[in-house]
């Protein structure tokens, strides 16, 4: 029976390959086993931009965009979070790097934190605020979605360690060192490298994050910053939403020589789903608008699991922060298909549960322990 279903699924999925596809791979079909493995794990996604999406198109108001209902114009709403088995989420409180010019980076970041606060207050049956790894586990056991925040870009602290502490006190548990622009203290992966990595103040920021128990997030930074941050940090680092450079040569992705440092550091690389970061360079050059498929994303997971190790890979979708997503990964309801494809490739339940959330929970606990030392 299973084989027949599989055969049908494979047959149906074959279509005329677009110029950007050198091989068609079968549509992933969720099985009872896949569903059971997925929902018995703890999916803890590293990066979702719903707060920014709400600011842009919902006037920062859940009255205007009620996420208890289906909101197909965005990637995230409560019915689809539940369908996707999301158990814990780092909500990004991103604000544009242009705020470095307008001078209101901290103010806007605090407004984004207010959006997450509002969300938790408005939907108390669904979300609960978490500030530690233990709280995450307790909230997940209660059936709610544990909600933690991450700051996306060191511009948010406006050059002040006092502001960093303030963001920690408001519940932010990671900070991405840069966004798209190079700061006065750290080089971005997508801007001119002005400092050869981190300045002395940049290293001071990392030590202060270690002291507070805030995870250092190396998505968006230059390779030199990645290496230096790993050297300076006394705690595991994360990449909250980055994929593998060896598969797609994009500066937002993580090079193998950084992946190889993960076992010693204890960190986690959480794979981004954005088509532009995910689909291999050769295909992208043929068709800039190619979306790719879920198989491309699982290729990144597999590469990181192979080079960094099974304990150092996670999921950081970037839903509601990107304009184009692979087939079968269109929104937050689709995560069970990743579990299914990992099963299809021979991954065990134990290893899949590490990828879904066990690894990032361990890294968070590591940052908490480093703060106590
Ligand atoms: Zn980002």
C-alpha cells in the first residue's frame, strides 16, 4: 500500500523540468510515521519576521491582522503554526539598518518588542513568553508555543552596552551582530569589510552578551567576524537563519571552515529557507527567480549535519522575512514535510528531534551556563 502511494506521488510529481531544474525530485508525502515523529519532537525555529510583517502591512495591530484567523497574505498565523507543529519560536524584533541614519534604532526595536508582547497578551491560549531554556520546556509541555525574541542587527543597541542590557531585560535572548550593513564595530557579509572583522568594542559586545546569557548570532556577518566571534565567545554561538555556502555560494551562507568549528564551540547553524540562499549557484544563474524545492533545503541540513555534525544543525526558516520560498515550504504549516524528508533520507527519530529543536535548546542552555560562570 505504502509503495503504491509512493509510486503515485512520484509519478504525479514528474513534470517538464524548467530551465533551472536539472533534475526533478519527487513531491514529499507526509506519512503517519512522519507525522508522529514530527509532533513528538520540539520544533524550535530560529527566525520568524512576523513582527516586522505586522508593522509593514498590519499597522503594528492585531486588530487589523487577527492571526487567530487564516492570513494567507503572510507566511504565519495561528492555525498554520499549529498545523506545522511549531512548539517554540524566536520572534525577530528586526528593524532596518537605515535606522543607523535616522537615529531611532533602539526606539523602533522596543516598538517591535511591544508587538510580540501584544501578541502574547492577545492570544494567551496560544503563546507564552519564555526567558530561559527551562521555561521553554515547561511551556511546550503545557501545549503553548514558547515565545522568545531575537534582535536582528547590532545597530539596535546604538553603540551602547547599557542598551544591550535593556534589550536583554525585555526578553531578547539572541542578537545578530549585524544586519545588511557594516557597523562601526563589526563587518557585515553583504557590505564593505571595514574592520577586518570585529573592533575591540565588537569583542566587548560579545563578552557582555556572554555575561548576560544572550546568544551571539552570526547570521549576516562576514566570515572574519564569524571566526573572531567564535574565538572570543565563552558560550555556544548560533546562526539563527543561515544555510551552507558549499551548496550555494552566497555571502549569507556559512563556509565549511566555520561549520568545522561547531563541535568545539557547541553552536548550531539553523537553516534558512529563502530560495535565493538555498538553491545552488548554477541553477540560480540560469534563473534568478527559481524557487527550488524542499529537497534543496534538506540538502543544506544534510550538508551541515555531515560537516559540523548532527548536534550542530537546526531550522531558522526566515518566514515572513523573505519574498520567495521553495516548493512545499510555502508557510509555517509545512515543517512536518522536512521531518518526512529527513526520514526518507534515513535520519533517525532521535537525530530529527535534535535538528528540530534539541540542538538550539542545548545551545541556549550553554549560554545560560556561561553567564553563571
Ligand atoms: Zn535576516
